[in-house]
C-alpha cells in the first residue's frame, strides 16, 4: 500500500516482523514468526511446532472513528517478493476464519492445509494484540481523521492525518485504480489528443472532477453520451478510464463498468467509486423498468433500506459521485420502453449529451495525426491500455497539497466562486433559465473546474481555456436538444396532453355536434364534421365541433376529470393544469376554476376541462 500521509507513523512489514521476533508481540507467546513462517509452539517435549503459514506481520489494530469495527492490519510478501497490506475485520474471526484464509491465499500467503494448521490460524488471529493503531474506513473517498482530511483509495491514501488510514471492507473488490506509465507519457499520448475534441475534453474533465463534489458540497449526477453505434462513445470512456486507473489485463478500459447489473450490484459499484467518477458503458443493457430509479439512486447517493438477519435496519450504503455513461438510447427512451414518464428531476440528474459532435467524424471534431475517426479511436484505446492511473493520483496529490497549504475552507470557497462564475458565463444569454437548466449548467461547470485544475497542475497539457470552451459546446448541444430553457414539467404537460388527444381523439371522445352547426348552409362545407369512423369506448370526454378563433371549423376537446388525470399521468396535476391555462390551451370556467360547467347531449351539467383545438398545432400554440 502506498501512503502519502504527512505525520503518520507507518510501520513497515520488515519492522513489524523484527518486533514480532524480538518481543513476541503475536499473542501470549504461543505463536512466533521468523523467516520460515508463522508457527504455534508445541510446549510439549517430542512434538514439533505447528506450521500455520508463510510469514505474516501485524502492522496495527484498526478501528473506525467511533471506536467500532475493530480489525487487524496485516502485511506479507508473496512468492514474487511483492508486499501486500490489507485490513481484516475481527468479526470475520467469529467462525472458522475461512474468509480471512481465502483472502490471504489469494494474496500469495502459503497456508497449512491440515486441520491443526487451520485451528492454529484461528487461535493466532483471535490472539493478536498490537500497540500500533490505524483508522479504518469502509469506502474510498474523502474522510475526516483527527481534524484533517484524507482521500483513500484501495492502494493509496492522500492527505494529512495523525495516524495511518486504511480501507477495511468485509468483501473487498478488485483494485481498479491501478497505475501504469507516468503523467508525462499520458499527457503526450492521450491528453494532447483530447484538445480540439469537445466530447473527449468533457470525459477527461469529468474524470478529474469527481473529488470536487465533496469539497464544494455539490450533489451527485452525471452525463450520458447518446448516439448511434460506432460513433466512438466507448472511446470516451476509455480516455476517462485511463485517467482514473485500470487493470493489467485491460488497461484504462479495466476501470469501465457495465450497465448490465442489478440494482444491488450497482449500489456496490457506486460505493467503490465514491468521491470519484463512475464510468458505465451501454445504457441499453439496463433493465428499462429500473432506469428511472437508478438515475435517482446514483445521483442521490443512497441505496435501498434493508433489514439485517435479525430484522433490524441495516446501515444504508451512501456515496457521492459523478458518473459518465454511454448508450444508443437515452433515459427517456428506456422509460418509454417501460411505459413510464421521465420526470424532470431524472433529466436534471441524468443528462443526455449528443455523442455526435457534428463535425462529420462522429465523436471527434479533430483527428490530429490520423486520417479517419476509426483510426483515432483505435489509437486512443491502444494508448489507454499502456498509460493509466497516474493522472488521477497526481491530481489527488496536488489537491491535498493545496488543501494543506490554504486550508479546506479557503479551497472550498475558491472552487465555489469559480463554479458560480462559469455557470453565469454559460447562462449569460438565458437570464430566464429555469432552476433545472441552472442545476445542469452548474454540473457542467464543476466538470470544467476539474479540467482547469488538472491543466493548472500540468497534467493535461491543454490551454487554460480548453476545458471551459469545449465543455461549453457540450452544454449548448444538450440545451439545443432539450429545446427549452424552461421547466421540463411545463413542456411535458403540453406534450402529454397533445399526445393523449392525438392517440385517443377518435376512439375515446364522444362526438358533440350542435344542431346549429348542422343547419349551416352547405356552401360552407367545413361546417359539417368528418364522418364517424369508430364508436366511443372507455370515454375520456367529448369533442365538440365548433367554429375556431381563426374562423375555421374543428374539434374542441372536453375531458372528464378521470380523462385529464390519465393524460397528465406522472405529473403534478395542479401544476400541469396551471401551465396549460397560462399557455392558453386550457379554458377556465366562468367561476375561475380549471374545469367549467358543461352539459353534453344526454347528460346533466358536469364539470369538464375545455381544451382548445390549437393544442394540436405548433409548440408555440396560441398562448399570447
């Protein structure tokens, strides 16, 4: 484990082994460690000591900030001489220690196979006592320790603390924050190619911006690059992955996760990327029925409430992260497949950005040294397999050093001011932008700050304004695709009612033709309605043949309370009706209520919602 902690007294494997041999720290003298391994003394003449394992050193006893979750920090060297350090909770020793032995064996420890060796291992682990202490945490990311703040990764800790801080989990996952190559190699091979390509700059800046959420106090959320197959969307994830980490087998692509997961699995994945940026490929693999809930879960940073074995409440998993996704479908498409309405809050948290940059090269705008988009994508993937992980660890090193010099509050204030300034700059032409648009603009601004800091610290090799101007293009494309700077609920109210009338206008609305219209001279051919094609079933209201404001004849729709409720399903009904009234589509009754008194043929007077025929026209309607 790499430690970048100032002032912490970190005991090494060799030091701990020497102490064990000299002071017999391993329990009460029944156990001892030397170069050959860990043994249990026989204490009887004629019997040999019991071999337990190859040498294992006790570095410290661990506990969390509330003096709970006690454990043991162990260190050992595998047969290749590589040192391993891992924390094990003491609760795992209440049984046969099989889980602990399994993790040690996977790390290269040679364990005794017989029953005597297994029993001796359990006795040894239960007897461990050490004067050294370490603080254990159960997730990666920011943690306050002894008045200081540190950032914990599976294999490294960054920041100032008075004691060692380690990650201690019941079921540790593979460390995806691996590192290969140097910052300079990554910058020359990959960072330089991002310049001039807005989607790559967005992806790279988002990879750096994850740790800023906790410092600024921003909510989580993310971006989804949406577009047809073979546009290069996954290449953007490989570029972002090469910043954050990777694996020996897959390089930077090893950091990328798949949407093909259950809700429970996504909770675990989110927890393992807390305060970092989560990369997820191909949204279309997610179950459409879970899409909306997943968008809220990832952004809100909390898993489901569950019961433990005894029926009590289990601690809820909590995290805070940015996420970057790709897909041929957007969130609204998946919700539509499941027959659900996409809520405005989901759209504000899960931002669909067009993957096509519009330059004729798919994801790219600038091809640099190659001739075709496919060649550039192949080049970036190849480089991402060689150089990965170093940019993010350098970014964290610079960030905690800045906090150490200026203090956490000063850093937070400066970051907030910069985010506010970029947000205002992005929205300078839209003073009437809704809160939803402002929230999304602020998330883009946080991403920009991540890219600017990485540039300031010499990681990206970009110009000072590269992140700001190229991410601006992504924001503008998102806004253009959204179609409005207003509240999404307002547009949804009009769109849903228009769609409901278009789909059911012939089959579920009974005709209401006034006798006066039938008496109009036949020279005015449009006075008579078209011939009836269907019989009304499951009535949602009536459609009345009237003379419209422009002098032509057409249908005016009158919906029952149940019909209007069905049309506006998934929306706040009161707010939606107000929007329809303000836009001039819903005619209020004489008493000022949204539904007026009407008497359809053959019925007593009832309250109906009167909808103007103009709602079937343009988006602008007639709401002057």
